[in-house]
C-alpha cells in the first residue's frame, strides 16, 4: 500500500504545487506507516523524477504515452485508476487546481472513495480521518471525517511551504491499457499564460480591477509586479472586457489563489472575487472608494487614486531593494 500523488510538470519541470502535494502525502504516509508513490505522465526525464525523493516520494510511476503531454481528464483518470490498483493505494492526493478538480472526482467515483476537495490541513487521525476544508466561499471551515476504505483529497495550493530534504525516488514504467474512449476528448490547442511566475503558484500577486480604467494603464501594475517578483491577476469584469487574458482572472468563476501577499488595486471586492483570494495570507487594498467592500477584508487599506499611489509604491520598492 502507498499514498498516491498525481504530480504535474511543465516541459519536464515539476510544479511547486506538486512538490507541496508530495510533502502533504509524505506526512500522511508517515502517520499511517506506508510510503508515497508519485504518478507522472508525458515527457519528463528520469533525473527530474528521481529528484522527487527529496520531497518525500519513494517511487515514481511514469507513463510515457505522447497523448498525455496535453491534459485530458478521462485519460488521466485511467492513469490514476491503474496506478491505484497497482499500488493498492488507500489515500490518493491531488491538487485543487484545474487538473485535480477534473480528475479527482472521477477517480473517487470509480473507486467508490470518499472525496475531500480543497483540504487546508493534514488529516487528524486521532478520531478517524478528519480533514479540514474551506466552505461557503472560504467564509468558514468544515471538518470532514472520511470513513470510506479509499480516500481522495485535493490540496489547496500554497497551503504549506515546500522544504527540500534528502533522498531519491525509484522510477518504474506504468503500463496503462487505454481505450479509444479515453481520448474521445481531443485537445486542439494549448494557450499558455504569459509571465515568469505562474499565478497558481505565486507567493506575491498584484491584481487590478475596473478602477484601472483601461488596459492602457496596466503598465502601472506590471511595473510594481516586476519589482516585487510577483504575478499579475485581475477581476472578472477586466477579463470579460478583454483588458487582460482570462488566465489571470481570479474569483469564484476563475482561479483560486493563496499567495502570501495579495495587492488588489481598483477592485471593489464583491463576494465572487473574494471567494478566489480570501485564502491569501495578507491582503492590501488600494482604492479611491471609501465604501469599497474589499476594505472590510483587507489587512491593510490605502484610500486614494491608484495612478498616484502605485507608482510611488513601486519607487519605494526600488529604493528598498537598492539599500538591501
């Protein structure tokens, strides 16, 4: 038996959130006296897979079918079912992202497993298998006791810091008996989000809303993000107006992020937006509307015109970096 983890990579480099999931699985494995097996798909080198041992994976199962280079929920589900049966896995961990939210419910249904989506803590094994998760768009927590024989968990990204340790993983080939129906969904095109920092993994995020008045003013936020080494994001109206790509939209109908610092500029802070960002460790709101709801959720608020405040903040960051 082992704790199974679906790991994601970009051009052979494993994503930070996948390393976090391995560490999460390793904690469970340590408490239950078992091991961690990671499942990797597509074109990735042995060295990269062996390096997962430093984060807690004793073994990596790798399936090399070229059709898996692009995400396909049905095919990935088949991979995970095959791996779970091979390993006799009782706990399966995924990320609470596009891949995890597509694959994990399918896996749980096929294996008749209990599912906890969006976990924010390690399971409490003192009274069963109790997992803490967000509910009501992050306004409250629920403690779910999973009583099924097999348990499936999706972990909220940026819940725990990634700490590299020692060790290497063994790599084994995973043969999957695919059928035509597993690839009935065809991926025609993959549009990758621009920017040096993936939004889902960013620890610092600078985000803008309609208060920026137009795409021509976005350079102000990009300058600040560049100095901070942050990713950029936006509210839904901004994406719907095509000021920014939809990949930057965070909120109830967009991405869910949990950065250490979230700077919201010109965003009113409707409940739909808060649902995607209220897991942030620190929220800074810059808005000229004193009645903006976002101020109630902010750790720090700045009342004023973004076009005046943000450039001054950028200059302050530059000065701080120059002196340290």
